[in-house]
C-alpha cells in the first residue's frame, strides 16, 4: 500500500510554508483528519482554526486571499463542497480569489458514516462553476507533483483526496505534465479513463483484459477540470471504446464530461462507471466499491462488454 | 468635509442613483437611500481609500454585504473618481455593462463581489485577519442589511471575529427595519441587535439616526479604538430616506419609480441638496 494523498498535501504545505510567508492553512475542526496537526504546531502564525463553520471557512479564506494571502482551506469534502458551495461560487469563483480548497475524505471514504458524510456530488457541483479547477490525484507521486504546481499559482482550485492510503500507481521517477492526463498504460482496443482511487483498479483491469488478448489503454484524468480534451478525443479515435470510472455519482462527474467530449468530437461507445444515483449501502469504502461492482474484474467486464 | 457638506453630497448622490435606476428601470431604491449616508460618510470622511491607491496594501477595505444597494455604492465610488459617473448612469444593468446589479470587483475600488446575502462579514473577517497577520494598520468595513441578519453565516463570523480579537473590523448594520416582505420584526425578528452582539463579545453601539452625518461620524470615530473587540454600529436608518413617498415602505424595496414619481423624487431631493 502507498501513502495517503492528504499526507502528501500536508507535507508539501509544510515544506512550502517557510518559503511562502503568505501561505495560510485554515481548518474547520479538521486539522486531525487533514493530517495538519503538526503544521498547526510548527507554524501557528500561518494556521487558522475557524471551528465547525464551513461557510465561514471559505468566506474567511476568500477575504484573506483578496488581501494577498495564499489560503488552503482543508475540510472534509462532503461539507466543504456542499455546506459552503455558495461561498465557493460567490466568494471564491465569482470574486476570483486565490483560494485552494482541499476536500479530504472524499467520495465514500467515510463509507459507514452514511450519506451525510459521503462526497459523491462534489465534482459535479464544483466543476459547474466557472473560475475554478478541479483535481483528483491518484497516488502520492502525482499528488506531490500537483501540489508543487498549485503552490506556485494564483488561481482557485478544488482538490479532492481520499481518507485512506492509495496504492502507488507511479514511481518517484514518473514525469507528469500539469493539466494533462497521465497515460498509465498504452492500448489500442479500449481506454479506461479513471480518477483517484480507481486508477490503480483500472490498471489491474487492463492487466486482466491483456490476459484475454484485449489491449487496454489507461488514462489518469487527475485534472478533471480543465479536462485533457485532446487525450479523450485521441482515445476515442484510436481505441473506439471508452470506460470511465470514478468515486462519484454517475451524474455530472468524469463520465459526463468525457461523454460530452466524445459526443461532440469523436462519437464512440462510452460506459460510465461510478456510484449509482441512489443511497449507498453501509460499509467500508472497499465494501461499497465491491457492492457496486467497481472491482478490477467489474471494470474489465464493462470494458469487454463494449467490444 | 463637515457633516452639512456630507449630507448635501449624499443627497446629490441619491439623485445619481435615482437617475441610474430610472434609466435602467431596475434597482433597489429603498435600501440605496437608507444606506447612502453611511457610504458617503465612509468614503468622504472615514476610510483611507482613493482611486490612486486601489492596490495599496495599506488601504482600508470595504465590503457591501447587502450588495443589492449597489446603485448607491456605484454613485459614491463614481463621485470619488473610481470611474465616471456618466458611464455608470448610462450603462447600469445594460447588456454587457460592467455595472452589474450587484457589486462587480472588476470595477476599480470594489474589493469583492456580493449579492448572495450573509457573505460580506466572513470575507471581512478574512481581510481583518490578513491585516493582523501582516501587521498592517488598515481597517475593514462591512455594511450588512438588517434582513440579512437571518443568514446563519453572519453568526459564524460574529463568533470568529471575537475569537480572533479583530478590533480592526467594523460591521455596520443598516437597520432600516424593512425587508422585501415587510417589517424585519415580522419576517424574522432581529430584536436588539447591539445587545446580542455585546453578548457575543463585540463593541456594539446604536446610532439613533443612521441617516445623520454627525451621529455617523461620531460612531466611526468611536470604532477607531483598538480595544481587542470587533466593532458594530447598528445604524437605525429610514428605508427610502430622503424622498417622503418612498420612505418607510417595504413596497419600495425594489420598486422602480414611474415618470411622475421620478420627477417628484428628483424635485424633493434637489430641494434638499440646495
């Protein structure tokens, strides 16, 4: 098993804070779950606690950003993306403030805690607002690359990561391009486009397909917005079949975005895998994925059924 | 500017806002006229702001949380030279205009976009915190409507401002007692706002006549004290202040005057300017 992406975010912020005195971290009683408690100890002058008040969290972050600070608002994705969605829309996106929103424990990380704690609509909601980028990194190496890019720029972004450690997909040597899909594996018969937790599962699905003589490409679309449109069109044209898989409602997420691109530019068969438009069963993240058939076998089977 | 000059200025600016609303056939005249004395006072006698220092890190910050009173805000900013008054009046709410029906921070002098209520104070807390972190002396002024106090986000910020001892933050409540559906006390009673805020830990004062420049100047002077507490001014204003037939009527929240009413309002306001 690899490392939790949220730990890498904490690491990059901890490394950047001494160099960027304008960097400030804000939590909503979430420093523990965000792995930020050591940051609060080490940089009290750059750490703000707002209490359990997500609207205030984002509003205060926007006010700080408007005065030249570089705020990182770190809070569970479920609350950050819904309780404060209007602050994201008005105070961050509309007012064009450089706020980085870090949604931790995204998707069904808090599986057994119920729908209140699931963030399965966040990508649809945040992506539909102009002036903000949306990222779902898949492993520690990509998270580090993405964060090192984000700490350098001055525009808003929403980053969603899982609670748990995610399996390594890459190595320390892997070269990434910012806002470009990562080709995890080349292939010619079908493409699986995945984000976050599902990139490693997609890679395994591709291996299962290879055993059956099916050549499967795997793309890691960590940059959900701006999505790498060229990579999607290329996959549609070259492999003719696309499966998308994400830890999100099948409405309005990666699958919807990919489908729009293919429909308009390179029509091909697309299968959208994700969480159903329904209440989910009680269980761990893994158990919910299994229940929904979102296993390497399930993904491989969906890909095969397109051919 | 003394208090008489400030009042004359506010009445001149009421004429400009009226003109913009009448031409565009849209606007929120009731709240504009209750808050315009507060804005005129802030921009001409209190705040350290000017068109020459829109990016000065030491400038005072202002957020109009009751963004629908933008017609008054644009008039006050135009008068201070942030942009031409004529451009505002001629293009307000027109297709492609920068003069949108709520504050637009692509215009010089406007810090943040507002419109959805309950957003200004949390943002103001962030700005005041930034001043503290950067050890700068500027102050942050946020104007809130009284109907807007029903938004819970205000109360999150009323707490956090005290938690961080933001004595560089001044919240002004435009307490005109009316909102779109009627009396604030009937719609959702705010009661004694100053008393509530004092319990929260704010230095809160009532201004008996929030359309009186002398009383406003005195209140703003009081709020310059750095006593570890955020400051609140509950300005008891008259909705539609300055035009007798608009005053104190909830129906004028966003009613647009017809030709006869426009001329009658202008005549009454011009009499006050002179």
